[in-house]
């Protein structure tokens, strides 16, 4: 029968052996299974490759975008010259055309030769709108005549345009006195108000005398406007 001292010695040997076996087991498990630690936001971000948004094969670079936004946009500026009392405009860009009123109005005297009220060649289309009706500029351009004309046009406005690469002028005659404040050299846009229908100059009643010239040749206004409308 073992003495108490012998029993205590065998117990200590068993505990020591078990501890050693546990350590060996831990090493084996650690070798077979990787040690895992809780992931942090920093560690995940560091593990993901940095990406950039791209469009059309070009990476979005803030420095490049800043440089592009700072670049000035080229805008064509018309050149205006006065030669022998005639205003000449170059450098215009093409414009589409529109009807000179916001509503349809009666046509009273067409383009071409006539016998009355004044015999001869009528280089415009007369449009019988009521007095005071706003007249609209038919396209973008530059003003080359403004105010009273000496050829019977009365209180008028003339605008130089470029339409389909051609030099085109539009002239608005017989408008009410002082119904606009435009000045030669100002730029205008399609639809701007040219003035108000009147009967100034050589006129027999309220109407708009609309004259168009293409490359300085008179042309029937309404078919040309329709062919080059917006």
C-alpha cells in the first residue's frame, strides 16, 4: 500500500505531464489554425487597394479637374467696323431664325414688284399687326442701325446675322417712335424685342415692314425664315 508521501509524488508527476501535453497541443493547434484577431477599420482599409473613379479610360484626378475648371472658355466675339458710314460685322456664329411676332398676323403687302401704294420693287414683307404689338428680333446678331432712318423706314432697327454660313441682315421699319433703346454695336439674341409696331416714316397705317438681305441681296423674308427656323 502506498504511503501518503508516495501518493503526493505521483500526483505532482501527473500534473506536470498534463501541463506539458496541453502546451504541445496548443502549439499544434496554433500551427494548423491561424490566430485570428478582431478586425479594425484601419486594418481593413489598409488591406484594400486604393481605387479611383474613371470615365472614358481616364482616371479622375482632383488636380487635373481643378486645372480644367480654371481654364477660360473661348467665346467668339464679333468684330465691328465702320467704313464710310456703313457698319460691318465679322466673326458672328450661325443662328437659327424665328417668326417676328409671338402670334400670327395678317400679311398685307408681299415681296416683289407692285403698283400700289407705291409703284416699284418692294424688298420686304409687310405684316399688318396692330399698333403697339411687340416685334421680335428673328435671330442672334449685332445691331448695325438703330433709331430714325432717312429713307422712309421711319423708326427702325437693323441687325446683322450669320445664317448657315451666310451674311444675313434683318431690318424692322415703321415702328413706334422711341419704342426701343438699342444702339449700334450691341449684341442681341433671338426673341429680343426690336420695338413696337407703328406707322412712322413712309407708311399708310400700322404694320411691320420686315426686310431681309442675304449676302446683300434682298430676299423674300418668310420662306427664308421658315427654311432656317429653330
